[in-house]
């Protein structure tokens, strides 16, 4: 089982990959059959290819963003992060505050991640 330190390092790699806006780098952090839902109420993206497409589309739909893991909580092979992402589109900024819950494999690849947020967690400026 990954150690808390290894899991925190994996989250750092995830945050860096999200902020790089590089769908290839981000998809490489997931297992081939991973499940990703953002938000968790949406149908999940299943498999690395679908996750890659989700991030490719997200990059295309925004001009830039800044993603932060404000708090990281580990428990066995699971991690929950309190996150904030500020996305700029058309000169306007939308900020989402939420929680992401991850499950990791022995080799610290992401096997699942679900983001928890809704319209009440959005602010616009």
C-alpha cells in the first residue's frame, strides 16, 4: 500500500499536471481502466482515453486556470483533497471550490477520482 508521503507526492504530480494543461501528462497519472467523474453527479469518464478527452476538452474550453489542493487527507490507498480551481474563459473568471476523492494503486496511479461540487460552489468575477 502506498505510504501517506507517496500519496502526497502523487497529488503534487496531479496538481502540477492539471496546471500544465497537458492532457497527455495528466492522463499518464491514471490506470488504463480508471474512472473519473467531474462532478461526481455526471456520467463518469471510464478509461485513460476518455479521461484524456475530458481534459483535452476542458483545456480547449478555457484560456487558462489555476488549480490548488488547499488540503490533502490520506487514508490507506485513498486521498481526499479540498481544491480550488479558477478558470478564465472569455476574460471572465469562474472559481470552483470542492472536494476530490481519489483511489490509488500500489504504484500510485489513480484508479478513480470523483469531484464533489455543485452550483453553490461556483463564484464568478
